[in-house]
C-alpha cells in the first residue's frame, strides 16, 4: 500500500515527528510540479506537515510558517518547495503580486495553507490534504490526516 492509499483512508499521528515522517514519505511519491492544498484549523499541524514534505524533498535548514512573509521558498535536492500561507490574503487575485509563476520552474512543489482563501486559483489536480485533531479517547490527542477525494 502506498502512502497515498494510506492517506485516502486517513492516518492518525500521535506526535509532530510522526506527522513529519508521514509527510516525508508522501514527498517521496509526489511527482514534480505538484500542488498540495492543506486544509485545517489553526494548530492542526499544517506547517509541521510541510516540514516533513521539505525533509522528503531534501530541504536543509529550518522550515517555518510563512504567516507574515506569505510565501517561503526552499531549495531541496529534488527541486523547489514553495510554502504559501494564504490566511492573510483578501482575494485570490493577490496571488499575482507574489509572482509565484515566475519562481515555479520545474521541478517544484507548492504547499498552500488556507487554500480556501484562493480556491479559484488552485490547480485542478491539486492534492487536498485535510488535517484535524482527532479525539480518540486517549490522553494524548492524535492528528487525523486524510487525502480528500
């Protein structure tokens, strides 16, 4: 079973490290020029997930939330990872001012937090990943990560 198959069924992770490891496995299966739309409330692990994607793409150095910069670019061994936080964008048209198309030269991967803010501009083949806190009755809450169909 591939990690994409696992994600279609939904995966529970119990730590930030497990979330990163899952995302790194996903990165190894992602073809170049893939957009990941990361859905979920504040604090569900979207940036942690991107850290794992970055590790899987061979990015060295810190990967932090682009909340205030809007977009961070990371060069990895496999290509460019663009990490966009659309939370503060007021309209999809504001993406134009970021000049993403000028930077996204193959091979690239684009991870977008808060993609619903720019839904009309997402690639049709974007992979939609839903992240949530799962109350499963244990003392330590788990994170549920699922690839939406």
